[in-house]
């Protein structure tokens, strides 16, 4: 039971860390009167599903690696986290919610014109913004293949929660500003912890 709760906690933490920016992506979508809410939700699920599927397939291919070597993939999220942590020292964060929302909406409109579908347009934008997701999910899945189904189920539930949060942020700019100012701090911490956790499985290589 404790192992299950641990895996659920890890899945939720990883989803939150890798999809904080998606809250603002969704808020920008919901703020666009030309987009149907159903299309936004379905498109978001398709986008996240595509990222999880691609990561799961890559993790399964990683099974061909000798025992212990898969754990070295933990260096990817670790380095990502360290890089982002370093960036926090030099980066200046200011409130540009309106400009960012406008940029996201333009991105979605271009995709919609090319694909002819709101659902596919939103899914494509979600996938395009999911580079970090794959970089984290692949080593995580590869280190524990048996938990992929649990992670996928947790991510599905969290995607629904994210859609609800994105919709609520349309009318709660104060809350959105707070998340935008401080939410980015959580990502490097979670990435570093996750990378260290996965890398711990490589101890078998030095025995």
C-alpha cells in the first residue's frame, strides 16, 4: 500500500512539475471566445496522451539496455533541473500574462488554420510545448516499466484537474499571477530530485 501511495505521489509531483506552464496555456485557450471548451479539453487529453505514449514506447525500447544502464537516463532530468536552477539566478520574471496569452492564442490559431480542427490544433500546441515532458517521462518510465499504467492513469486524472484550473484562472488573475511568479521555482527542484532518484538505480554498476 505504501509503495502504491509513493508511486501516486511521484506521478502527481512529476505531472505538476512538467505541466505548470500548461495551466497558462489552457487559460489562454479558455479566454479565446472562438474556441469551444469541449475542443480544448479533448485536445489537451490528446496532446498529453501523445506525449505519454511516445515516452512509454521510448522507455520500452530502453529495456534492451543492460541492467543499471537504464538508470543513467536519470541524468537527463537532473541536468534539466540544474540548468533551470542556474537560470533562476539570472532570469528576471515579470508579469506578462496578457502578452503571453496573446502569443499562445496566435500559436493555436496558426495550427488550427493548418490542421482545420480545433481539437488537433490544441493537441499539436500541447505536444509542441511538451519537450520537457518527454525528457522526464522516458527515464522515469524506463526505471519502472511496471508503473507506466499507474502513471498514465494519474496523468489522465491530473489533466482533467489542469483543465479545470486553466478555466478558473481566466477569472482569477491574482491567483494566476502568483503561480506565474513562483510556480517556476518548483520545477527545477522536482527535476533534480527525480533525476537523483532514478540515478540511484545505477549503483549496481559500481558493485
